[in-house]
């Protein structure tokens, strides 16, 4: 728990419990459109320790959730941050970073040393990089599968790369050891 000087309230990040399910899934619908809610609900039952809610003086203002990436990609040993959102009126005030750090702690306590995230271009990538994530590869949709179009050598390579598809995404990673 932390006091938030700007809002004068108490910030708390907790595990999702049944009393917050409706609000949690409403935030996914509003802020993370395209999420597979059936998959998220099934993974929430299997990995409740990494489904987090952030509250400011008791009001839900943010969510984060994820699971071992090997469930979707058996070759990948990272822990995926599948979704993170903070209500718009609380953006750019440090709440997302606090939530991301709490998620990293939860993944680390589960024995993982790397968090990964797929991110579209723009403010989200900047947010992750500001919080220590490194771009690793650019992936695109090819029919029913996802393929790697580019593996980044370094940040210069990442910034120079011209993305061939608007619907592709960057896989970013952060070590949490």
C-alpha cells in the first residue's frame, strides 16, 4: 500500500477476488478489446496469483493479468503479461508502473525470471521500454499462425525497422531475477 500524493488517496494492489470479477472483466472489455474472455477466465482460475487489481481509496482503477507463455508457445519459458490497463483518468501518474511492478513480483514469486509482452506501436511500447522492457522481435499474423518477421539485434535495429504490417506486434521482454 502506498499513499498517492497527487490524489491524496491510498493505492493498493491486490489479487483479484470474486467481489471484483464484474469490474475486472468490464475493464478488459473497455480497455483491452479483442481479448479472449473465455481464455482469460480459464487462466484466471489456473493462475489466480497473477491476476491483479489496483485500487485507489477502494475504487478499482487498474488491472493486470498473465500466465506462463509456454501454455501458448511451448518453446517460450517466459511469463506473459497478457493484459494491463489503468483507467484513462489515472494515466501518466505512475499507477501503470506500480501495477507492472506488482505483476513482476507475482511472476517472480512463481519462479519466473523473464516477463514478456506483445505490444502494438505507440505509447504502449514506450511505456514498456520506460519500465525496463527490451524489444526482441516483430511478429505478424500469417493466416492462422503468428510468425516472426524480424528479430532485433539491438535498440538501433528496433528503431530503424520499417514494420511491414499494421497489425503486427513487438514482443518485449524484461528480466526480473
